[in-house]
């Protein structure tokens, strides 16, 4: 009589692996930060950077892994999509952005289009040999590629934040990792999960296909990405339009940066974080819609071009 009750308990424990991973990783990261502060040992900085950058992405990938549909989505495949997808995505995006983008009003739109295209292409290449392609698995594998991209990108931002005009700043590094860790679930992982679900649903369960829905989803996700990156500038412009004074406009025309008032600082903070929250809500709602459609099943899509499996 003990065996039937033991199985559900074991299943519940396996489903909570992601929580144990997060708590253990957070404790280790906190210890690494404290010891680095106390000792001032620069050799510990890579430990702080890696733990802080990978903790949230790895946790969410582990959580998503428990929600896969097919047994073909193995831990080895998930690991390869996370690491290879993240590294290849970061390298390809960096190359393309360096050669194709220049400072302009459309800079963030270009970043969104390039990075989402790169992640989608990497996902399609790494998973093209799956014998059966379920949309639910596309969500999981898309999230793995996106979170891998986010982890390596966050490590770069954290490392850069370490170097300041005052010298090495562990506090700036920690603040950067905390901020990016909080925002990670509604960034790259979310956007590529959406594209993964649409990509896998736009197939005949064996071959990927370019469909109108996939194209529109790619453009929509790239737009969310661009709005996310540009939110600081958008909030700044809206703050000046709503609360700007004549003397501030004069200073801007003369090439000076006007000192913001206390009210403007509050309005800017509200608009900036409110905009990020709005983009996040849209992204999460879109992901839930893709997930619901994947579970219901759908009619065969109108194929524009079939991508060969080999």
C-alpha cells in the first residue's frame, strides 16, 4: 500500500527540482558576494558573475523542462540548446549588429529584428532533426535558447559594470545582476519561447515551415524587444513632453542636458517601469495564448516555404 503513495511524492519532488536549484544557487551566490566583499579577492569575481548571470535562466529552463510533451526533448538536447543556442546567438547578433547597425532612431528596432532572427534560426537548426515536433516542446526549447542568450549576455553586462571611473565596483556588478535577474523571465526567454511555440506549430510535426503566422510572430516579438530596449528613451521623451519647462527646451536646443526636477524624476521612473511592465504583460499574455493553442491543437497552416529537414 505504500508504493502508490510514494510515486506521487517522488513526482512532486522531481517537479520541485527547479526550486531547489534556485534556492541553492541563490545561497551560493550570496555567499560568494559576501566573501568577495570581505576579502576583496578579485579571483572570486568570475564566480559572482557566472552564478548571478546563470541562476535565473537555468532555473526557468529546469522549470520548463518539466512541462515538455515529448520524450525526445532530453536533458542533453535542452543543455545543447541552452549553451550552443546562447553562445551562437550572442556571437551572431554581435557580428551582425556591428556591421549592420549605426546610431539612429531605428537602432533598437534593428537590434530586435537581428537578435530575434538569430535566436529563431539557431533554434530551428538545433532542433531540425526531432522526429516529431510538438508546439509545447517548441515553447520549452525556445525558452532554453532565449535564456541561454540572456545568461551569456547578462554575464557580459555584469563584467562591464565592474569597471567604473572609481575603479572596480563590486556593488555595481551586484546591482546589475540583481536587476537583470529580476527582469530575465520576461525578456529573451519569453520572446524566444513564443517564437519556438509558433515555429513548432507551423510544422507538419516533422518539418519546419515558414508561414504567415510565424512571420508576423517574429515581427511582433521583435517589436516587443525593441520597445523593451528603447523604454528608457521613450520614458525620457514622454517626461519632457508632459512636464518640460521652457528653460529646459532652451537648454536642449543649445546642446545642454537640463537638470530634471523632482517631479520629472518621479514621472520618468513611473513611465519607465510602467512601460516595461506593459511590455511584459503583453508578452506573457501572448505566451499563454500560444500555449493554449498548442494544447488545443490547430488546423494545418498555410505553408509559404517548407524548410528541409537536412
